[in-house]
């Protein structure tokens, strides 16, 4: 910015910076988005001396606090994250003078980039002493006490990889387990094991060996041979994954006799990485960052290829979509220049799911989500044209929508899914 | 062999339907309303069957939106209701292409041919049977009468049907203006049809053989007519089966035949009666711990009562106050010291003019002849009509009236909250002037009348219903959003077995939560101050009052005349204003009242292209009153020496580009849709194409018809109205026969500096992608939509050349012409800034206040702003826009990520307003604009930090400006009051 004299932030909102000093005895609270992945990330950060805790409070009071402390037209994820933080800070479970908050930030053209600011505004009056830390890869809000070093980034990436793998295996085993709870037990065991690996120097990098062990263990679970309809879940990143936001959609689908198919977090990471590369192609602007992103993208994509290959080698489970294939799928419907929110990725995932036989698709979104007008609801017509059997239902989530209403709509979709053709 | 029957039970949101089949033949059908007593009604129906078919054996299944809970609890098979319909249609009408079903609270469409697809209304959709019931109630008739009336209509008014609350705010002013009920009735049905076509079909046309199902469609002829006409169906293709009301039950019985185990009817009945309810209701604390607490509570509130005086014996001056509200009419007559001589409170039911005239007559008849009405004032939706019709002396805005009244009971009042039939108004008082106003947005209003509607739906009088809640042991938590959502929360609670008492208490508390969370949005209760006065009819309900005190954790003042405060405030105002005069009120006297009569007629204003629908009321003494107009022209008033309006200037300026044509024979005709980003970037693209030798064709100015034109291609019904209009503009250009439409996708806008980034919002950036995917007529050849970032000149030329190749344009040619385009864009911007300064200068020379009407570039579209800028000028302000003043100051310090070009202008405009004493900012927000959830709070913070008032106007497809008017007039009144106070304190020093 040219004009450095101009003050950037007002005095209306108090900000506390997270310092090296605080690292010692502060607890950093993490919102409830992807339980498996985030628990691994927390363990990874523990290796560097940060004490983090995943919030799991899901009571009604979370929504009430969110409504009270956020603009009610703000998106549902913002409302829930803020509600969860406020409830935690007010609950007395934490020493508010020794607590910090963590939120991820992408820096895209969607409202989501503003979450961290909304959180600061929300806590400013009552808890000005609580620092809010941004977790991002775009260099926003640099903080020496919370740096993005290569070792940290490596562990974050591996957390995503193992988290995706475990989520995939869980979803493909749980609906068919013969002994109730056996899948959950196995998952818990693996979460513990990977968590421990994260604390070690480099053994967590032995992906192939670890994947194979995971695949072996899950394949050994006694499962029925039933044929259950596979239901894809796509949508806005928070609502798609967070059980708090989607009323535990995953479990609901399993209880309805379906197999949920939730694309992994790595897709979203690759999508973010490809953003700058796509822009470079479209607008012919290449900077040092573009090249760095290109290298990063290649590395991540190789990781995905490896994961797919290992799964295919074993041949028991359904692998994730190849990201390059997703990009091709997107090109049939829209330009990859659509890069706000989850952008073209949602369209691509819907198309890829329909193409690979998961024709029942639930598209989850916060009520009034701006990018989703275009990439989700806006594209379902053309996807249905291409795949006439695609059975897509868009479900809006917000503080007032009742579970019954949402479930009723999903049931309608399922009735269609099970209809004898 | 013993006969086995098939029984289908359809438990809907308002009715229970039963159908019995034997070998696929219908033996028995029954349709019964359940008044929310779901399980009891089902049991009753089964008893009837058991009497008719004693000891018979049935295969039973349940379907319907309220049936799931019962089915689960009793273990009887459940069939999803759309699936039931599907089965039934396949059996009975296999040639059907589309099924349209309207139920009590849901609407569905099933497309059967060309890819089976089923659509249900979202959680935010009205347009259903309940909506029709609600509207009938508003008109004070039954649904059947509404139907009869609709058949006699002569014209249609636009009514929003997306949600009942919206529609109410369209209908009420029509009623108040004296529009014919027959026309309104037909308009209501048309609104339902529009809602189904746009909200549900979403891009798929309803054509072929259409089967109409559900109660409303089988009982209401007017609705059927509206559907067939709108869809252009002949008798052969529009099928209204006799069985329609029970169709789902029929399908369900068919399914039962395949699914269910035979069981004796008594066994089935037993299962339903003894079904265990699930315990997933969330409950809150009781309103009162015990009787004592209640006694203390009532005693405390008794203290805020008025003195009463006897109208029959009182001699001397009296003051009349009238509040012609949206759903109720209130009238008081007081003595100079505030003694209550006469009061009246009733539902408006149509024409408030008649009610007030008759009450006035009553006053004259019973009053002591020596009572003299010295002055009178009126407020509310019907203000202008009543004022001119009955000769009332003053008309004031509601907020002022309410403040006057509250001040009477509590001179140091800090905070006032008024919950009326349809609106919540809250205002903070600082230095004895209204400091900030919070009104509910159109989507959450209908608060007070909601409880009433609900009480009636459950078969109770409102007063009894409210009392029930007082001692509920476990009030249900019902959520706090809009009433439509509450509706389904209540349904869910009922399904889970909550008692009426618990629901009543839960409703009271959710109304309060709605007010506290959604309207007031106070971070801490201390922000509200110590002295809080509550008023409005809704607070007469003790359960609501108590919920409020509990939510706040402190006691508040509720005057005993809480429901009459608006009228009372008017009377006080009249007294204050007439303090130094000796005259008597101009209100009609008894003789005049006896001759009082009026008739109303409809007309269309020809003053400008907006063509406002006018209602002209002629009174018996020859005076006339015009309403429905947005500017002074409609009322036949000529304004001399008018300051120019920036909104009009910008719009004219943009359309004037349309007149520029290229020299020589054009290469081709290119269409530019006047929508979203083009309201900002038109000069650039227009100049570029004209310079390159294209003939540029602009789409016509938006009207309501533009919306209708594209309605059937809108895939997302919650997107903002400006985006919805884009569809119509594209179709308009296609009809104009252009060679191609050019509409680029732009992630980035122009970098205007002083911001973290320069994005467009996701909708503005990528709407062309959506248009292309949803308007079947578009293809790669006739819709050219490159990705551009015009901050990069060479790249822009490159990307344009790629797509314009078919027209023989090269990159080099484009490079040459781009400079002219950039220059024109800058020139356009500069001329706007110049114009704004001119307007400001002129306003100052005339002593006018100035309002920066801040929104988005596309808010200059008349169909989007509904003439709000004209309304503002008619209140005496001058209007400039955010983009025309933003460049005059640096960006202020802000606490959000400032990354959108349009929005960055808002912050700078707010900063500019802060630096000018005679300026205020009014922010226009399109409904559904998610980004404004970020900007509005920030703009408010910037303004309030510097002691400015913040006013926000939400706009949608609704054309009614009632709420906007209240806000703007309150703003004007607050400014005046502030000025008087400042003067007072200056002279005091």
C-alpha cells in the first residue's frame, strides 16, 4: 500500500496480537469443521509447542450466540464459528486471559475472507484480550509467533492426506459394518496412531506404507455385501464437512441406509493452489508467487496420484477423483476462472460424481451463499442435461431451517434414488 | 377368503386425508382439517373407519409432511409424500408430463417426462395454501369468498409471494389506498402462480399434460384460472382431478398394498394411540416460577397506567390522536394533562377511513357539548389518506409518535421497542432525540400478527392462547428467524408432542428472540440503557412481555395503553404543536361527517416512464387524494426550481451512450445487457465496440416485465433482484435480434486504490456463466463471455481478440482503440464527480440537506430502486451517489477486509459524509446481498463514531415504499429534533 501514513484499522475494534510469550501457556481454540483432519492438525501443532483444542460444543446456545454477535445475513459458517467461540469464551471452561482463537483464511473474493474480521468485531467488546490467529497460505496477517515454516506446512499437508484417507475408508466401511461400532473403533485407533506419528521427526512422511496399513485394516473389517445407494455430498466447504453446520448429514445418510461419498479436503487445497495458476493463464500475469504455486500444485497433485494408485492397487475401495480429471470435468460447464468460494470445484465435483455412478448428490450450502448461486444451483440444469439420471438436491442451511425440513428434502431425493427404474 | 383393504393416510400440515382401496378400487375417501391436533385427528379418522368396517383387515401406510413422526413412533410404514404422488399419477394419469401440487404449507412440482425431477419449496417459500389463508384473513374474508371475489377482478397488482410477510407489505398499502378487494384477491392468486413458476420450476418450463393436485387447487377456481392462463394451457392439457385433495393418500394406499403387513383396524388404531413421542424437543425455562412471581409482575406493570377522564362530563380542550397502522387502527382522545377520554383499538380489516369516521361520529355523539377538539394528529400507513380525508391537522411519522408517548411515561427513556402487528421498531434516545432507529427487515416482520394467526390456526382466541403460555412448564425453543421458519419449528414441536401451552410460551419467546437478535442486535444489554419502554399491541400479551424481561434480565416499563401508544403520541404531539394557537382542530365536525363519503378509482400516472399505479380517492366535498405515486408529479404538484437528482443524472447519462452509433456500415450488432456491472462499465465497453465499428444495442430500461420475461430461467430464487433482472435483459436483447451478446466475466473490477483488493462480488463476477447455463437460447456463438481483467491492457486486448475473431477484429486493432475506451470510462467517472459537486453546491445555496444514497452502481436501475431517490427528494433532500463522492476523501480506517471495488466506495463515501455537517448517508441494500452483511455494519460504525445517523433501506422486488418512507421521514424528523436541541442548548449557554 502506498499510503502508509493512513491508519489501516480503526480504534473501534480492539486487537490483540498473538506473541511468542503467549505460545507457552495459551490454549488455542479451533472451530469444528472437519473433526478427523483438524484433530491431526492439532497434534501436528503440538509438536511445535502449541496447545490447541478442537471445539465440539454443538448446543443450541452456539447458534444463539452466533445470532447475537454477527450480522444475521452473514453466512451460516461465520455465525456458527463465532457462536462456538463466544460460547466457549463465556462458558468458564477456559481462562480467557490464556486463550487464543484460530481461523483459516483463503483471501478469495468471497465473504469467507472476512471471517477473521467478523470474529474480532464479535469478541472485541467482551474479550478484547483474546488474540485471533489467521491460518493461511497467502501471506495474510503475517505473525512471527505463528509462522508458516516448511516443517509446519509439511505436517499440515500430511494431516490433510491422512484425514482424507481415513474419511474415505470410514464412509465406505461404516454403512456395511457387521459389528456395530467396529468402524468407529478402527478409526479412533488410526487417528491415535497418525496423531502420534505427527509428533515424530519424519516417519509420518512414509505415505505408501501408512496408506497400505490403513487399507489393510479397513478391508479386514467384517462387512456386509449389501448394495446401498451411494450419495455424494458437495458444497460450501464448511457446511459440507462440519457436523455442527449440516446437522450431522453424514451420520443421517448412513442411518438412512446410504453410503456417503464426500470428496476430500485435498481437492479444495488443490483448487486454491490452482487459482493463481488459472489467473496467470487467463490474464497473463505471472509473478514469483505464481511459480511457487505451480511447484506447490505439482507436489500436491503427485501426493493425490499416489493415494489413488495405492487404493487402486488394493482394489477394495473406491478412490477419490483425480484432480486433473476434475478440472477437465469443470471445463465442460464453466471456465476455471470462477474462483470465488468453492468456485468451479463444486460444479466439477457434481459432474465427476454423476459420471462415476454416484448419481445422487446433495449440494449443501449456507442460505444465500453467493458463489453457490452460480456454481451449484446455477449449474444443476446443465449437469442434468449431461447426466439425465443425476438426482441433485440443493439443501440450504441456516439458523432457522429445521432438521425435519432438510431431512424431508433429502428423503425425497432418496425415494427417487431407490425408485425401481 | 377374508378381504384385505389398503389404507392410505396422508397427514399434511393442515389436514388429514384417508383413502381406502379394495383391489385398487377406491371405496372411501375423507378430508379433514386437523387444527394442529395431528395425532388426535388421525385417531378420530381411524375410529370412523373402524365403525364403518368393523374388524376388517388393512394394509396401512402413512404419508405427508406431518406424517413422519407418527409413522416412526407407531411403526407404521411411511411413504415420502412426493413419492406417493408419483405412484398415484403413474397409476391414474400415466400420460402426465408435469404435476403441480400445492398443499397447506408446501408446494411441489414433479417433472415426469424428460428426466424425472422433483422440486419442493425451500424453507423460505410462501405461495402455498397457508399463504392464501393468511391473505384471506388479511382481507377479512374466508378463502372461499376470496376465490369468488377473484373471479370478478378487472386488474392485477404486483404482489410478492416469496413469503407471506412480503405479500402483506404489498397488500396492506393497497388496502389502505382503497384498491378493490376483487383485484387484490386475483392478484394474490397470480402471486402464488408466479411463485410456483419462478421459485419452483426454476428454469424448467411447465408444459404438456399438467396435473394439478392438492387442496387449494381443487377448491379455488380463481387459482386454477390463474394457473391455466399463466401457463397457457387449454382444457385438454390442464387436468384437475376430482380426487385431487386425497390424491397423495390414494398413492399411499397403493404403496401400502406392496409394503405393509395386514393388520386389523383396531390394532392399527392401537399403535397410533399408544405411539411413544420422541423427546427431542428443546425446552426453555418457564416464564414464571410460581403464582407469586406472576402477581408481583402484574402489580409492577399496573403502575404505568394512565388517568382516565369521563368524556360525558369533561369540559374544555381535548386532543385527538389516530394511529392508522398496518393491521390495526387506534384512536385516542385526551385531556391537556394526558387523561384518557376515549380509546379505540380494532383490526383495520380493509378500510381504515370508514372505521375512523364512524368512531369520530361516536365521539361527537357521546361527548359533552363543551368538549372542544383543539388539535389532532395522525400517524401510520394510512396517515396521508386519513389526514386529507378527515381534515386532521398534523401528520407525523410513527417513530416520533412513539417517542412522544414513551417520554410521557418515562421522561428519561433510553430505549423504546415497539412490536406491532407487522413491524418491530426500536429506537435509542440520546439527548432527548431519537438517535438511532432499528426496524425489522421485510423478511422477519409480521411478528405480532404471527401469534394471532397461529392462535387462530390452533382454534384459540389470541388472548386465551397467550394466557395459556404464562404457566407453561417447558416452553419449546422454536428458533428465532422469520415467521415462515417458525411455522415449521412449531410443526416439528407438535409432531414431537409439545403441548399447546408450551408452544404458546415458545412463540412468545421466539418473537422476543427475533427482536433481540435480529433487530436490536445489542452486544450487551447495557447498550440499551437503563430506562426501557416497551409498547405495541404485542406487548399487552403478558407472556411476550415476560419473555422480554427474562431475555434482557431486567425489568422494563409497559404502559397499560401499550397498544395505543402511537395514537397517544399523536395526541401529545397535537397538543404540543397547538400550544400557542387558539384555533380549533380542522377535523370534520358531526355535520360534515354525516355527509362524508368517498369513492376510489384506479389510474396510471403519465408523469414519467415509471407509470406508477395510482389510486385516486374523491371525497364528497370535491377534494381528492392521490396515492401510489412515488414523486410529486403523480399528485399533480409542480415543483419549481428542483435540484438535480444524481440517480436520474447517472441513468440518463448511461442510456445516452445508446444513441452513439459507429461511422459507416457496422461490422455486426452487439447487444450489451443493462444489468449488474454494465451500470459501471458501460462507457468502457460501449466506446470500445463503437470504435471497433460495431453497432451497440442496449437492452431496454428495466420494468417489472423485464423480470417476468426472464423469470422462468432463474435457477436460484434467493439470488438478489438485480441479478434476477439480468435474465430479462438477455431475452430482451435476443428479441431485438442482435448478432451476439457480449457480457464478460470479471473477477476483478478496476483498481481504484486504497483498498486491500479490487474484486467484484461473486454474483457480479460470474453471472454470465449462470445465464449461459440456464437460458436455452444462448450458445457459444450468440453469447460471448470472455474472462477479462481490464487493469491489464494488453491482456484485455488479447482475450478480446480471441473471442471477436469471427468478426475479423485483431488484437492490434483492439490495442489501438482501448485507449479511447479507458479515457471514456475516466471521463464518465469525472463527469459524475463534477455533477455531484454541482448538486452539493446548489443544495447548499438553497439550504437543502444532502443525502448520499449509497449502494451499488446498478441501484440506479428504476426497477431496482423503486424510485427511492425520488422519495428522498420529495422530503426536501438533495441526492448524490456513493461513487460520485468516494474519490473526494481517503479511505477511513476500517476493521474488515476491504477487497471489493464497489464496497470500498461505500466506506469512503461514509467518511466523506462524516466530514460534512449537512450530509447524511442512506445505504441501499439489495435483499440477499451477502456482502452487505459485512459492509452495513462497517458503514454504520464509521458513521456512528462521528455522530451521524445510519439509515439502511432494504430493497427487493417489492414496490411498496412504506417501510422506506418511515425510515426516511424518521431520519428527517430526527435531524430536525437534533437541530432544535442543539439550538436550545446553544441559547441556554
